């Protein structure tokens, strides 16, 4: 993990404290003017933050006529020289020179209030990178999209959202596998099944649509595709072609020659891509389609492998002229230090491969698209591939030698999705689980849960559907994002959609007191799930609604006061939003944001259990604090690609 310097972010507590400490360090030790203050959140009971420079500076200056006997005395001097700041209430020195900082309650309150008035965007971190490519989702057209691509889609979408919020111009790239021998195989098989297409100079796209898609997708010509079509070929079709490919040498040879060959193949290939494109992009993108499975995921550009074909020869020529490419067993390769096998860039048969395409794509992204940070989201199984071609790009001088400077590439790897049996997640018939089915099931289950709670009598059909979708899709996305992405995770609908709580809810809403006492612990039964978080947000909205007050009016004259310790703790946590988003962006770890969001609901629950809101003398301040919490929660939901609900 690394950190990088960013411009000043207005909402960033660490950065604001750093400015104050920079002055004091420079004054205390003049040779250290301009040193970067090390500010970190404090361990419990040691204030809110601490400045940790004393030890490092002391070891640098000791013996050189320094007036300081030990790091602690240096820490004390840094503390004494702090300039007047309305951020800090008090400081103390602990251990070997840590300066512990207690932030001022008034400053915390004012900062939260300022955000409420000026908007959450004022808390957006500023990253020192103008444009990034996020390469994510990227299924292979020839095969069916599976849970691994779901992870890539969910994680990539969140990273893109976080970077966009932080002021980066993000190019979302769906690096679809739309090229390679497997296409020759599929097309050859297609021709064998539908000879009329081989002869026909114009393949009617409707036919391909109606029949082929039906066949390819459902595995037989007579079945009606469901409305939520899977995206690519059915495994059945793929498997049949593969069998023929393996069993029939003539077929194999024709298939190998097919791609890039005769016009009839190119035409068939183009049609297949067109159809896949339609099913892939238009059905994912909310603006083009009826409600589909990954609502809210924006996959703007379908720029598949074939797009980079024209650039490959040029790029390989450049690498060759730099002396990087050599001959090895009939193939052309780039040797990578420390790796047993080289990176193959031209296969023995003269064809290009995944690596040559990725090198051309990287060249294009750096030179044509002017991206400074290129981020690839795939399963960890591909780590080696990325390491190797990143290394080749460094050898070519496209990227600096280290991974801190720009332009930079990052591989965002993620673990496997496991079933409850601890094995790779599969359906009963042991096929890879289809993405659509999985999301449909999540939606149906949350729909069912709402009906069981009688919401169909209270709500319109529309409200019911929207909530079921928000909760169902939110649950799947959050279950994925909350884990450190590198770990495998176990897919469990019951856990992610647990609906035990609604009953408790019905029971506890009998009296206000009971609600306060029970609701908190009842909610926690749900654990760290999207359902819990969506409930928590909806509850805040209902508190505000039931108060009968207008937030706009309160914002005009009202003032936030953080008198109670639980109010202060909530206010401080709210204010840490900016540095958390920055950390999540820098390390490309969405789980950091999930953890923040979960803790935010916990801080809120504690505050709400111990501080009466409606009807108390502090009502105005506390309602504003409720609103600030809801605003930050909604921004977290937005960054995680989850749709908030306002009642539940
Ligand atoms: N299509 C590949 C797969 O399904 C992922 C592509 C990732 N992006 C890239 N530039 N290699 O495994």
C-alpha cells in the first residue's frame, strides 16, 4: 500500500492538521522546513489524531548540536510552537514524542454545518491525476458472463465512481474478449448449423437475432429467450463447438483459419459482436434499456480486444526496435527478469494473443487517450499476466520504474466467489452461475420479504418494485464490496438478505421508548449488510419526516452543537469521510468505504439511543446532525452503486 500527495482537500482533517504542524515543525527545527507532517488517527483514548514526526526527526538531528535530549522533548517543543488554530482544542505529548491532538468541538460542529450548507462535494478529495482508465467487467463474448465478471463489474464501477467524485476524468472501458481462435470455432460451428448463412452474402441480422440468439443463448431453437437474456453464448453452444473442434481435425483447421480471413467470416463475426454488444451494453446501461440487472452500473464504452488489432504491429515494431523482443521456440517473446517464462507477444503460428492486445491497448490508452492511471479489474488468477506486461511497458520506457509516479498501471485483483460448500460458486447442475439469475433471485427474495411484511397494502406497485430492486441489488453489491477484494467470498443469499428484523420492527414500533431501545439492537442483528445500512438510512429519513420540520428552514437559522460525547463522536466520524474516500481511491479498496459506512450507522445508532432528538431542547441541532448523517450515507451509497431507499 502506498500513499500519495494530494492537493489540499477542504474537508480533509489530516491535511488541515498537517498544515498547522508543518509550521510548527519548521519553526522548531529550521532544517526541517517543508517536511511532510505524519498525521494519523489516534488509537482509542489518545485524542482524535496524532502527529508522529518527533522520532524520525530526532534521529536525523541528534548529535548535531541539537538542544533536544530525546524525541519526547522534541515532541513537546513541536507542541509548544503550534500556531493558534481554531481546529485544535488541546494537545498532549505521549510516549516517545507522539503529539496527541483533541479537535475542537466547535470547529467540528462548524465544519459539519458548512458541508450541509455548501454540499457534500466540498468534501471530495482531490487526486493528483487528471484522467484514468478503469478497465472492468470485460466478459468474453464467446462464453457466458459469470460471477467473476459480476465482481469485476461491481468493483470497477465503484472505483470509477470514487475516482470521478474525486475530480478524475474516468474512461470506463469494457475490454470485451471479442477476438481469437474461439471465434473461428464458433463461426465455423454456426455455419455448420445454419448453412444458409454461409452462402448468403447478407446475413439477415434479424435471423441471427431471432434464431441464433435463441439457439446460442437457450441452447435450442424453439425455446423463448427470457426477457432478461444472458449476454453471450450459452455454454451449451460453446461446449458443442469445442467438442467438434477437439474431435474433428478438418473442422479445427477451418476454424483456426477463420478469424481475420474471408469476408464471410468477418461478416459473421461482426454480426455476433453487434448482437453481443446489444445484449451486453444496452441491457446494462440504464438509459438504453428497461430495468435490467445491473441498474446503475455505467459501462460507457465497449472497446473490446478487436479494437486494438490495428495498433498491434506498430506497437510490436516499437518494442522490437528497442531490442525487447526476441525469438524463442518459434514464438516472439519479451524476457522478464525474475520470471521463468517469457511474455509471448507473437505466437508460433504468427498470430497475436492476449498479451499483444494488452500492450497495444496500454499504448493506446497512454498516447491516444492520455490516461495517467490505468486500472484493470480482474480475478487474481491473472496477476502474472499483468505483472509481466506492466514490466514490459517499464522496459519500453512507457511507464516510470516505480509504482508511485504517473503514468501508472494497477491491477485490481479479486478472489473467487465460493458457494456455501466452500467450492467455486455453481448452480445445482454444476454450471457456472449466471449473473442475471443471481440478481433476479436477490430482487425476488427482497420483494417476497416486503410482501410478507404487508408492504403491498401500504405501497404502490412502483414503490414496491423500486425498493425490492434497491435492496436486492444493493445486497449483492455490498456483500461483494465489503470484503477485502483479494479474499474469496462466500455467496449466501440468506445472510445478505436476512429479513428477521422486520418482525422485530413491527413489534418495537409500538412505543417510542421501545423503539429506541430495541431498534438499535434489532438492527444490529442484521450485521454488516446492505439491508442494515438501507434500514438505518430510511430510519433517519423517517425521524426527520416525523419531526414535521423542514430541513431547509432549519439549515437557514439553526446551528449544530456537539455537546454530548455521542454527538461529538458522530460529528468527528462524519468529518473523516473525505480522508476515507481518498484512502479508498489511493489503495483501490472499496471495502474501506464500506467499513466507514457501517461504522457511521453504528455511531448514529449510539447517538440516537442516548440523545433524544424530537421534542428535546437540542432538537434543531440534532435534526441537522441527522440530516448530515443521511447526506454522507447517501454519498457512500452513491459511490458504492447502491440506490438508497427513504422508507422501509
Ligand atoms: N476478458 C478477460 C477475462 O474475462 C478480462 C479482460 C481484462 N482486461 C484486460 N485489459 N486484460 O478474463
